[in-house]
């Protein structure tokens, strides 16, 4: 299904990268919401975010202030002129948010992972013209992410954007959620007209990572940023470690280098032609390598040998990883490349042996 998209055309927001959305992880008190909003407005932020309903991993935690927080969002809009946005996960959330005049809705990562929940939200939005942003699912599944947007689009929502907030990591890593930049890059390729925002707060999980992740997003041509800010981050009721103050947000935005996303120049086209020629050679060399792998398969078949030889495989991975480092490439990259080559080689050998 091809998405039928329209430009976001968010009222009062200049279509200039980066579009910035900011505010606290959760609306906690009226004073906290208004103080944060006033400070953000003073820094030039035009779109205010706050979680009204908060999905928590375990029961017993702060699950959002609920419906009464929507009145505070209305107050933000009336006093500062900022647009407002919040997360919705059910038809009831949508009903209440629309009634309160929320300008933009977003679907969270846990909801995106549940097609039944996304469909419920989509059905509740039929006949409504409002921008809806969709965060990536918690697991690295591009089709699930695109599927959520397709459900909204099929319900008549034309102003859609994606939010990249990273993917759940089971091992201990520097990030709260792994960036896996190749997934949103593939999304850009598949749906070129789709605006993509980055959520460096949830991606990093620590406030010191917000700035470098924001710059990476701009380097990759992302359309905007959703960054959590709080008047007193260390006292936040949820996700305190990843929130920053409005003045720190302003400092980060001032330091951002915004890369040009215009079409390539003649010099760049010439360099890309060289890349294309080298890619052709890589495919040619891989084809020759696979031909030799098939010859090896014939030998193994004649001598009743197992296809996979663990010692040889380990030798390839170790040796090529060391060579890659000497040539300015990471060992992880080389491992990934040769794991894929080996996987295809094994597939072809098994296919030949079983003929």
C-alpha cells in the first residue's frame, strides 16, 4: 500500500528544519506544566508536548495525570500561543484529546507494536483532519512501523509523520534504545515524502546524549526533533534522567549544524558515479566468490563432508575483522558483512548438496 500523504502544514509553524517539539515527559501539576511551557515559549519553541496518559512497564508507577491534565494543555495554548501535542493509545484518549483542542496527536512505541490498538485509534480518527505522528515500535520491525501509518492513512489521515525513538536493547548498552539508524534511513527510501522526527530523549535515556543524537539526526536529514524538557528535571515523576531544562534545550539547538538536504551538485554526482562503479565491481567479485563456494560444495558432496566448518568460519571472521580495522573500518561492520556473505554461501552450498 502506498501512503497518500499531504504536507504537515502545521498552523503557525514555519516549514524549516528542524521543527522542534518539547515539553515534559509527563504533565504532573498545573504549576510544572505552565512553568515549563512559559520557559519554552520564551526560548522560541512553538509546539508543547506532555504525556497525559503514560503506559508503564509495570503497575504501580505513575501512569499519567489523566484527563484533568488536558485543561492545563488548554491553558498553555491560551497563555503562550504554543500548539499542543500528546500521546493517545485508545479511542477514549482520542475523543478527550480532540475535545480539549489538542493540535497534534502521537502514537507511542508500545501502541505501534499492537495493530489492534493502532486500528482502534485509526477508526476513532475517521473524518478528522489532524497531524498524527507515529513512533517506531519497540522492536526493530520496519513493516510494523509502516503498517501503523498505513492503518491511519486508510482511515483518512493524510498528515502523518514518523518519530524515531530507537529500539529496545536487551543487552546493556550506552543508549536506552538503540538508534539503528539504518531502519529510519530505509523508511526514508521507501516513503520519501514522509517527515521523520527524532526523539533523542528516549533514544539516549540520559540528558548528556540529547545533543549528540540531535546532531546525528540533523546530519541524516531528519525533519525535526521531539525533546523532553522540564522546569526541574531531577524532580520529574517519570524519566528524570533524560529530561533537560528549557535553557539547555536552547543551547543545544543553537549549536546544531543543519545540513543542506537539497539535490546533489555536479561534483557530488561525479563521486556517486564512482561509488556506483565500485558497487558493480563488488557484485562481480561476490558472484565469483559464490561460484567458488559452489565448487567447494561439490567437493564436500563427493567426500561426504559437512557444509559448515566452524574453524574455517572463525578464521574468516577474525582475519577479515583485523583487516577491516587496518583499512579504517570497524570490526563490527566487517563481521556483519562477512556473516552475510557466509550465510549466503552456506545457503547456496546446502541447495547444491541436496540436489
